[in-house]
């Protein structure tokens, strides 16, 4: 059950900080060249500046392009409930559905369920709008998602909101399912986000399926 914490905010019970912003400058995507190096495809890609250990983590993340989710169809009613709640501008219902989606996906993959907090208007600065935020705190992992645009305070479109929720959830899964020491924005990361979205919203599935599946890995404690 959602618990109102302040006006325009609902939190559902259920330090590293990772933010999702509008600006693509903060989402480096890289590709291998013929010599085995990584070449940036967007401005300010930081792979070459990473330590060798972090480069290895980056490549490990980049190699996983999909997250097969058994029972994805069983989440259809919850996904539809999220869509309807956004149309109604019902923050409590949005928070409840968001927490159920994140929790059920996490548990299905052997991860703990993160706490989900739905907030009102997106924070914004000269770099753009903050869509979502993932933090690891002492008590539990926390996902924050904003449901109104910064400029006009309009409710975010369903697909945009769900993608943001899944984006932050993918950071959580990087640690708890893939066992990565850090969660980087890699090409594989964005493909994993898209693979979850396509399974929850089958109408969004394109003709080309992800080429790599989530490989069996032990969770790191």
C-alpha cells in the first residue's frame, strides 16, 4: 500500500547514486573497433579514462544485451494499471504499480525488491531534466521516478515513465543479478532496458530481437 509522504509524492515501502537525465551526454555508449579498442559513439564517452578494472566491468556489462523474463505476460494487468493510473494522474496508484513491477521483476530474477518512490515534478538544471534516480542505501536500494515534466508539470507519457522505471531497475539488476561492481551506461545496458520494455509492452517489439541473452551468473553477496 502506498504511503503519502508529502504533497505530490508517494512512497511504497519495500552510498551509490546513479541518475537518469534527459541529456544523452550522460549516457555513454561505445563500440569495439577492429583493433579491439572502444570508440565513443556519443560525446564525453569515458571508457578510455576508466581504470582497467572498471573497463573490464564496462565490457562485461556491454556483453549482456537482454534479460529474459519468465512470466512477463503475468505482469500485463499491473502494466495496464500503471498506464491507467498515469492517465488519471493518481500518484498513489502509480507508485503502487511501479513498486509491484520492480519488485516482481527483481524477485523473478533472484534479486531483492527495491523500494520505489514516485515524486512529482522533475528537477531540472542547465543539463536538462532528471527523470529517475537509483541509490544504494544502508536499508535497501531505492528507485525514485518523477511523473511530471519540469517545463509544464504535465504527467509523463506512459512509455516514457515505464522506460525510466526499467532504466533505474536495470542499475539494480546490474549489482544483484549480473554481480557487477559498478553500473555503467553501456550499449548492452540500454539493450537490457529495451528488452524488459518489449516483454512488458509486446506491441513495442520490433522485428529484430536482442542477440544475446542474460547468462546464468551467481549473485554476489
